[in-house]
C-alpha cells in the first residue's frame, strides 16, 4: 500500500511539476501562431525527456550517485568543466526566467508592478531552499501545479472542432501566413522547453536526496513513464486552448495574462483563479528546482558536500552557491528585463546546451563500473542515440534560426 | 634588421585598434540615424507593426468582454491593459522612426492613423476600467472590434 501511495504521489507531482515558465509561454505562443501544427515537437520532446530521465534515474538507483557526480569522474575534469559551464549558463538563465515568472503571476493577481515583487520572491525562494525539506518542496508545488489541469478542462468547455485540431496536429501543416524558418525556430524552442537540462539535473540529484536504491526502480519508472507524458498532455492543452481562442483572433502571446485568456473565456473567474494558482505553483516549483540544480551541479563538480539530506551547516558551500545565484537572478531581473523575453532566450539556449547534458548520461548509463548488469539495453541505446542525433541537430540549428528569423518575428 | 620606416608589430596593433574603433564609431552613428528602408522592407515593417497592434487590440477587446460579463478580475485586466499599451507604444515608436519611401506615403498615413486610433482606444479602455465605468464597456468593446477589423483588413492588404 505504501508503495502504491509513493507511486501515485510521484506520478501526480511529476505531472504537476512538468510544466514551467518555458512550457507555459512557448506552448501558448506556438498555439497562437501555428495552431497544433507543432504538437509533434512536444510529443518528441516528452519522449526524449522520458528516455534520458529513466537512464539518469537508473544510474542513481544503482550507483547511489547523481549522474553529474559521475560525469567528472568518468569523462575527466576538462570535459566535465565544459559540461558544467554550458549547462549552468542555461540553468541560471532558466532560474532568472522562473523567478520572473513568479513575479508575473503575482502581478496578474494583484496588478502590482512585477519588479516590486522580485526582491521578495528571491528572498522567499532562497528561504524555502534553505529551510524547507526536499520532499516538501517536491510534493507541495508538484501537487499545486496540478491546478494547470484547468487548461484541459477549459479546452473541453470551449467545445473545439476536435477533428480540425487533430488534423492540424497530425499533418503538421503550418498556417499559410507563417514562414518555414519561423516554424522551425519555434520547433527548436519547443523542443528545448520540453527537454530543459535542469530537469535531469534535478531528477538525478533528487533521486539521491530521496535515497533511491535498486528497489526504487519501478516507482522511478512509473513517475517518468506515466507522470511525464501526462505532464506533456498539460503542455498540449495549453497549446490547444491558444489555438482555439487566440489564433482566430490574431492574438500573439507576449504576456502571461494572454496565456490565461482562453481559460478566462471558457471558465470565467474560477478558471482564471485556478490558472493563476497553477502558474504560481509551476514557476515557484521550477524556481526551486533550478536553484537547487545550480547548487547540485557546481558542488558535484568540485566534490563539495551538497544536498538537502544534510543540515545546511554541513553543506555550507552548496547553500552559498544557491544564495549567490538567487541574488544574481534577482539582479538580472531588476534591470527591468522582460521575463517573457528571458524565457524565450532560455528555451532556445536550452536547445543549444542539450548535447552537453544528454551525451554524458548516455555514456554513464553504458558503463558497467557504475551500472553493473543493468547498463542500457539495445532498445534504450537505439532510442538514446536517435535522440542524441535530434538533440545535436536542434543544437546546431538554434542560433542560425534565431538570427535568420529575428527570434521568430519574421 | 628591419628598415626604420617599416611598420613593426606595435604599429600593426595600433592600426588594427584604430580600425576597430572607427568601425564601432560608424556602426554607432549609423544606429542613431533614422532608417530609410526601401519599399519592400518598409511594407514588411508596416505589416509587422500592424500585426502587433492587432494582437494588442484583440487582446484588450476579448479581456474587456470578459470583464463586462463579470467573468474576469479587475487587477488582471488592468495588468493586461498596461502591457498592451506598452507593447503598442514600442511597436508604434519603432515604426515612426522609419522614413517612408515616396511610393508608400499612403500606407504610412493609413498605418499611422490606425496606430494612433489603437493607442487612443487602449487609453480610453484603461481609464474606463480604472474608474469602473461599466456602462462604457459595451461601446468600448464595439469600438475595439471595429478597430481590430480595420487593422486586419490593412494587414491583409499589405500582405497581398
């Protein structure tokens, strides 16, 4: 019974914790411009995150060590440093975007200027990361994030032409007024949003925090293979509501209020309140995850004590790294940079950094020294290699597409 | 042994430095001069600006419609209005900086007049919402709808 409860809780938090500011903005933006024609990218991205999260979860369960703890040992300090710098730059950018996302959600509920909230939010995020227990952070925001199911309810309430939505999704035909370079630019962005590097840092280090062993493998697989795809359905619901309400009205998403507008149209004030709660939980949960990920990765590389499973005093450097990155994120946002713009940059730069994150996982998951008999099988390797090729193509194409399309504006 | 007049490594470095500064200067100065695009570029910019304005007007119309039916919270509507006005100002400002080609004078006038009407409509809406003038909402929604139709028509004409 305890195992069933753990599995159910894990799946629920995986669903609620799947969506972050990058998913919210990118899915709504893509739905409002391209309809459901890019739904295949979300499906592809969710498949990718499932493949690599399962691999990194397996590494943790069998070796008792986080994947990136092993990367430096297995690939050497130089390769490890390249991996650390690339991934950390993107994770910090995502951290900035998530804290900005919380500010936008609060502004939407209060009409108080977003920049006023930033110092308070940064302090609160840091306090939660310092004081709150790991499973509390993981479960509370994951469960509250389930409020985003309101997008699926809104879609059903809007009564869309399901055949038309399916036709757009299955034929991947872009609207005639949109150009192909922009289509591919947003495809890369959507892929980056679905496979954000911090997700595997957090998942892998979180496994150590939760004390996973070989016996935890079925629960871990349940979380990944059921929770993540259901979380992906939330992403698709956000895109679909934007397709039904915003696309016909020629509304292009550049604010969080526009992301919630279809829910307001469908369900009124109550629906909006749920959407707002979902935005807050999703961005706050993701801010905690990215903040912890920065601390995890830096401390694992330098071999410092890390984690929430020890008292803050025993992992002082870990908490100092989190504090400094939180101050940096707040400072960036206080320059009055638009958090939505930061989000757009973060998903594209995520796509660029993807190979740095996923290649080491594939290498470690094939290493008998750490994995014993449970190294990747042929199927897992075929999937992993296939995804690595896609990740590489997305990474190479991201910058040229960003320049060519002027960040998707042409 | 090098001849006295032959440029040494230091003078090459100096020349490279002066060239870089000159290039940066030219780029900076050219960035300050209002752009004078050709007809095709100008029409593309006009189309993008009209699309941005249409997006903001349609957003405000839909949002106000929900508020009029008591299906939206005032703080969130005010927040959206603030963002829409800011976005419209940015788009209008960028377009106004362009010098229209002679052949596009009519497009310039039409776009300018619609952008100005959009700015006025959003400002009126903000004031009405701030003052809670609910009786004004239906007329404002209707005005925004008409404006959105005009912007959409211009967008299609520029694109064709």
